[in-house]
C-alpha cells in the first residue's frame, strides 16, 4: 500500500464543516415557499383588519355603511340611476341577503314641495319616464375628480307625479331629508329621485348605503385563513433555516 503524499492531500476537495448544512434544492424550495406563505398570510391578516375596521367604525347610527352625500342636479324632471341587475349566479353566495342586505337611500332638497325617492323595476321606470325629460347618473364622481357625470334624455313632464304611481317597491317623499330602506331582491332595479310634484329642475343631495351583513363573517374568515397560511410559512422557514445536528 502506497503512502499518501502531500500533493494528494492538497488536491482533495475540502469536506463540509462540522454542523454545517448545505443548501440543496429542497432547502431552497422550502425557504422560497415559506417566504411566500408568510407574505400571503400577512396580506390576509391585513385584509381582515381592514374589513373589521370598516364593519365597526364606518357604520352610521342605524348600522348602515353609507356613501358620502353627493349633490345632484338636472334641468329635467328626474334623476335616474343606471339599471342594477341583481342575480345570484351561485345560490350559496346569497348576494342579496348576505352581501347587500338592506339598502338605504337618503335624499334631501330645499324645494318647498319636497323630494321623492323611489326604487322600482327598471321596466316600470322606463314606462313611467317614456317621453319624459330626465338625466341618467353614470358616475357619482367623475374620474377627474369633478362633478357627477350625467346623460340627459330630452322630453316633457310626466303625466303624473311619482307618488301617484303604484310601481315603487320602496319610496319616500316629503320636505327636507327623506329616507328609503329596501331589503334587496333579485331582479333589475332603478333608483329615481324627483321633486314630489314632478316639476323641473331637480336638485337633491343623495347618499346610498347598505347593511352588508356578511362583512363580519368575511373578516373572521380572512383572519383564520391568514393565521393558517402564515403558520404554514413559518414551519417551512424553520425547516429551511434551522440546522440539523
């Protein structure tokens, strides 16, 4: 047997240091997956906090999440929303009952005859306003930060005041501020704001809100999911970073 020379020892590659764990493909994968899971988990937890704050802080005294009041005006006889098509594509989602709940609309005017605000099926509103001058509200706030964007439809006055028609599923009228509440239903609906006597022009301040009862459940779901995902990420990071003795 030949003796090992100094040159052989110098040419041999150095072995791993005692207690040191090499970065193999599995360890790198665990590190990357762990970081991603922690980031996603923290994002879910932040979302849960935001939803919870919205659900508890931004409701009014009656429990509605309300928009900022917007001043709307038209030289015609009515202000009309775009048609809202509400349909549950997935029954388990329960868009009307769980996510929207009950809608509240507040409308106020300085007109001495008062304001009228009502919700009706879109087909009934189209029939009532056929040939009537009105404005359709396309955007409550213009994308440039300016006034609401309205599309005006020419025409004359309606044949009858809005309160005289039996088309409304929910309505309110009178001087000052009037409040309408409506448990959301499936269908195609339109919101109408007019002077109570159907005269032109119409000037009103309008705010819209909803009970959104599902927000509390959503916050808890995001919290639990965020904790589980973040914990899974910490486990993966521990597996990647902790040395094996």
